[in-house]
C-alpha cells in the first residue's frame, strides 16, 4: 500500500493543528508556508477532514482550523481512511488462492493496526531514538 500525497499532506495538516491544539485556530496559509505546500491543495484536503468531524473551521479575520477532539483520540488511521479510503494492499476477490487471500488480509490488518495505534499525540511527541553506539575511545 502506498500512501499518496493526499494522505501525507493530510497528516501534515493534522499534525500542525495538533501542535497548536488549545491555542486557537490555525490558517491553512501558515501551514502551507511552513511546510512548503500548496495552500490550494490543502484547502481540498481539509474539506473531507471537516466533513468527517476531525477538524472544525473558525470563521473571521483570525479564523482557521482547530482539531475537534484531543490529540490522543485521533489516530493516523482515522486520517488516512478519510483521505485515502479503505486500507487494502491489493484488491482481492473470492477466486484468489486461499493462501494468498490470507496473506493480503494479514498485511491489511498489520497496516491497520499500526495506523490505528498511532495517535496525533504520538506523532507530535515523537523522539527519534539514536542507534549510534556511545563509545568513547582514548588513544
């Protein structure tokens, strides 16, 4: 399964709103400028997110968008499904070999599990673990 720019940019929008959760509305223009993205494209992505109840729009001079729920209650799976549709690595039919069908189902379920267990809170608080060994050499 390959996530398109719709899913990737939608996740970017939601992470930016999560970073500012509780601080008031954020404009798409500021998100677009910060991330080097097209504001027009972000406008197309925000509509389905709003229709799904993940974000709320605030009108006015200092308007923009806010998350509709706490960052810990919105998952990457919620966002990806709204923008990309159902999670499935392949379109399989009942005629497929049972072993292959089982493989596709396990792959689908594994992807869904990762997306559904990762919240916006997890994403904005992510700290990359250093895998470098911290050895000190003296000569």
